[in-house]
C-alpha cells in the first residue's frame, strides 16, 4: 500500500492492486457514504456494442459469487441506507450511504461484486436486465416528448464512430446483440481495482477506514490487461450550422441549440460555464428576462435554459434549450434565442459576472452539502483530475475570469460555424386527428 498524502481535508491512499482510496471527514450524523467511480463509460464502447456501460449499472446489482440477485439492494435498505448508481460517458458510479456501524458490510458487498460478479452472471440475468434497459429506453427516450433530443444532439456534435457520438443508453439493436461471453469480457476488461476510485466520507479516523478497505479490497487482483480507449480527438470543426428537425406529438415547439466548447477542466470550459449562467441560468438570466418575462414567447419551465455537458476527454457541449409558449412557432422562438445568444459577443457587465459566479457557486455548494454529494464530487475530482481537493475549491476557478474573456469566447465560439440546432415541432392538429382516425380504422379492419 502506498500513501499518496493525507494532508488537508482528505486522505489519499493507493493499494497495491491500484485501487485509489480517498477519505474525508464530515459531520455525517453517524453515517458513512461510500462512493465508487469506475473509469468506464459510454466513451469506452465501440460501434455495434453501445449501451454496455449502462447495462452494467443494472447487472452489478443482480448477484455475484456470494450474493444472490437483488440482495445488495435489500441489505442496504434493510440497514436504513440509501443506494443507487449512474452512468455517464466517462464513468460508472455506484454509491450508498449507511449507518457507520454498517460500513464493513457495504465495503464487503462492493468488493465481492467487483471480484466475483462473473461467477453470478447467467443468461437469465442478462436477458432480464437487457429487457429492463430496453424498457428504460422506451420510457425515457423513445416515448417521451423531446426524449430523443440528446441522442440527436450528440449525433450532430460528434462524427460517426466518435466515442461521444452516442448516448449512454445505447441502441436497441446493440442491446439485442449482447451475448453472455461479451458481457463477461466487458466486466473483466473494465472492472478492476486499478480502474476504481473509492471515496468514504465519515466521522471515522482515516487510518481506520484504510484498514477496512485493505481488508476487503486488498485481495482483489488488478486487471491483467488494460483495454485501449477509443480515440476521442476531433479532426474537423463542427462546420455548422447543422440541423435535425423533428415533427411529432409534442405539446409545444422545442428548440435545442448547441456549441462545442473546451473540455471539462480547462479554463475555456470555466469561461463558457460563466457565459451559460449569464445567458440562461435562473430568473436573472438574459434568456429568462427577455423571452419569458419581457416578450413573452418561451415557457417558464423552472429549469436552466443554458448549461454545459461536461466532457473531460473531448470538446464539451454548451446547450441552450427552451420550449415555446402556446401559439408561438418554433421559427419565432429559434430566431429570438439565436439573437440573444449572439448578443453575448457585444459584452457582459460586471453585475452579470457577479451574479453568474454566485449562481454557479451556489449550485456547487449544494452539490457537496450532503455526505453522499461530497463523496461523489471527491471521486469525480480524483478520477478526472487526480485532485480530490478540487471538490472544495472548484468555485475559485471562476474568481479571476473577466467579462472580456467571456465576451471574447462568445464572439469566437457562439457562431453559426460552431452551431447545431435540433428542433421539435408539434404535429398539425388535423394531421394528428387523421392519424388517430387511421389507427382506429386499421384496428377495426383487423
């Protein structure tokens, strides 16, 4: 075991098998939060094999060599704990918060499924969870108004074959093609202690936590080989504006405008993060004041109209999206949105900069206010930047960014050549009624 450093607010350790442990103290109310970030996400998938990282988010709860199907969930919940998981392009995340006295059990459960998941993997489990994921795709993407927006955005933003071209959910065809041998090989290739950051937030002494982690995770061997990661580089500019227009059953026109910006973690990303807050975060933002209050042509959905998809290993995406009010066309809303976006290049006031910093800092502080949120942020900063302290200091990154930097970046990036547009327009009432009538007639004929 190597000690990387235990100064400041966190303790950092690397086990002999490569697992990185981070400990952090917090007033947790006698609970411990356990958070694991595995360095595997949808960007590690290859064409024809999409959706596997997310599929594993489900499979990891379906039993292992020593735990029966569903037992991991049941044990944590029986202890009064919370448990869940998530998948993104860059990682798969498993996390639970348990009473402090149950920390050993949580660690054992996590270590066991890391070491022995393939022993519990059966065709029945694969078939069941594949159907669960396919149903999730239907509910969240295919049968949801505007549900395919992200999928369409990624297709426009990144070329065919690029590791960020597809969403984490994957395609129905690829999920259907999943076979047991490939699923087991995917786990063997990506799930090893040497590809994991484990964060524990608790009131326990860091050395005590280290001893527990060594006991349960220390015997798990590192991977034999590390798979090659698909190349995330972009050889050509976006060459916009590029468009995808959809006419379907949606309650109102929806406009999604996107721009490539710097990768997550670079100063250019931070500059555009502030720009997105000026433009479309909160009731003091430009888009809200102009298109929701003053005109008004956009619906007040209570969310952020502008934000950034933070991709660490390729260009991130700044997205601006709004829904039209009743009676307002998509053309009118899109034109107005693009006009407001273009105005950023004319300048940003110091008052707007102060407000943007406050909005982003508030969101960050809220995200780390709970033990679980803090553990997740620490895991993220450790895996992506090898710096767990960033979880506490991230807002400082915005302090010295100037209004001129934001203006200049907007002038350079928020332009037609770097723009994509995805439009959803509602079907004409007459067309929708006719389609319904045809359906009834077809059913009657059958």
